[in-house]
C-alpha cells in the first residue's frame, strides 16, 4: 500500500467514526474542500505534515492518534517522490 493511500484511508475512517463529511472536515480545518478532495482522489502525492496537523486539530486528536492506527503498521508502505 502506498503511504498516500494509508493517509487517505485514515482520514476517511476518522470522518466515518465522527459522522462528518470530508467537506465539513475541510471547513473545520480551515482548508479548501478541493485540497482534501485532492488527497482523497490521489492527486496530492505528498500530504504535508502541516495539512495533517490541521486535520488532526479539526478532529480534536493528536498526530500520535492519527498515526497510531493499524494502517500505518505495514512495513511495506511505499512513498512516492
């Protein structure tokens, strides 16, 4: 699995758990909905740590909470450059 896919999966799961739409999450994070859609549709190849931090703050979780998920425990995660 690619790292970008794991990040997308985690964001989507967090939205489902909180019963919020990605558009609402983007609004809560103070980012354009199109930016989050770019992550979901694989157009964003390098989701920055600042973006992830903004999403975490909007979800009221820490970066640790975000990355402390089985989807990131795969030793075969691949990043793109």
